[in-house]
C-alpha cells in the first residue's frame, strides 16, 4: 500500500510486526485475576492505529521501527487502559463485539487491571536512555491527563443542552486527537528527530486525529452496518451531542430543531430505529452531513499543510499524505 524506495514497510506490515511484538511481550503472570483481563483486552484487536503511527514516524525520521516498539506498545496499552475504564463509566456490555472486561470479570477487576495497565505503559519507557525516557514520559504524562480531561468533558456533555461547537471540538481533541499526535511525536523522539520536527509531526497527528474522530461521528450515523463494525446510530441512541447534532441544531428548521432537542432529551417516545431514522433525516435536511464532511476535509488539509515545512524527503511526506487520505476514505 505505501511501499517506497526507502524500504519503508506497508501499513499492514507495521501492524503485523506490532501485533507479533505485543503477543510476545504481553503474558499472563500471577495473580492471573489481575493479568488475564489485560491480556484479554489487548488481544481483542482494533485498528492499532496509534502504535502503527509510532513505528511509521520512527522510520520517517530514519530510525529502525524496532527501536520504537516499546513506545508503540506503551501507547497501545494506555489506549486500552482508557477503554477499560471508559466501558465501566458507560456501563458498556461490549467492546469490539466481545464482552467488556468489567462484565466478563467484575467492576473491581476492571478498575484494578486498568490501573496496572497504566503503570505498565510507563514501565515500557524504561528501555530507553535517560534523555529519551525523560522526553517520552513528559509527553506521555501531559497526554494522559488531557485524555482524562476529554473523557470528563464527554461525561459532562451528556447532561448539558448548551454544548457549543468549540467545546465539542476541544473535547474530541483531548479525548482522541492528542493521543494520535503523541503517538507520532514519540516515534520522532525515539528516532532522535529535531525538536522542531517532533513538534510539527505532533501537530500533524493532532489535526488528523480531529478529522479521524469527526469521520467516526459521520460513520456512526451514515456508515454501512456491514463494514462499520459497530451499531450504526449508536451516538443517536446515546444522545451524544456530536458535530452532526450541533450543526443540525444550527441549521435545521425551527420545527425540526425542537423535535431533535426533545428526542435527545428522551421527551419523545420513539423506538430506537425510528429515533435513528428521524435524526438522520434532520442531519441531511439541515445540511449537517455535508458540513461535517467539509470539516473532515478542512482538518485533513490543515494536517497536510504542516508537512510543507517538515525536514524530510518529499517521498516520505507523500507516505504521510497517503496515510491521511486512507483514514478519511475509510468505511470502518
């Protein structure tokens, strides 16, 4: 897919090497009741987007991807830690089509195994020399706290009816995009890239992460159930104030706006299928669907613009552009 004369791997190859490394490193130790849930969640699959970006970025800056494997694993362990705790907060029964950790075991196990994952993520940085360890740990701590802030914003928004577009974009930046940016910057740090380039690749990842989440919002409503991998309309059922919803309120007719607000406050008794159908109809009639696609494109183009001043070859910039485009064209 992204093969070049620089002998960089394809995205699928990076993913395969990472999953192989994960399976070698993640073992069920004693006490099993603590470590089995960790092994379970880490082997459930997923896109492995963040660790792949860490490996890819290391090679963009002329380091062997193998050097970045522990940093990539730290990112993936942290990401899955956050999912375990998010699932507890959301009382979610399923994750990637499988039973969630707190449902398969119990609430206390979910909390404690999640805590152990967070600590394990930090331990993975210990394989690097002092300066790299310091830079990785500093970035990781900042990012981990921002992810927690993003999760709290998301929780707060569930009971608020005055969420603004600016607030929503900040929430998805913290909850999703900063970890994408950090994954890429960690690859740059491990590779010994110039600080200026490391900060630019972070910004590229952050902007791409916002576009990625907006695309996820769009696919949640308008994706193909056969390829999306999750229930289409899940955000509507959960009354999430997504970008689509906020743009619909901004542009819908007064009648549709009132109905949509009532629907998302559970004041209108509709079954799930009818609720999804009505919300999607308003998203289309108000133009919210098109405005969301425009926002996805705008954030993607902003990310690409960052690459102009990155001190790597044009071929390597093209690899990042191709990867960004593949994310925006995805159906899953």
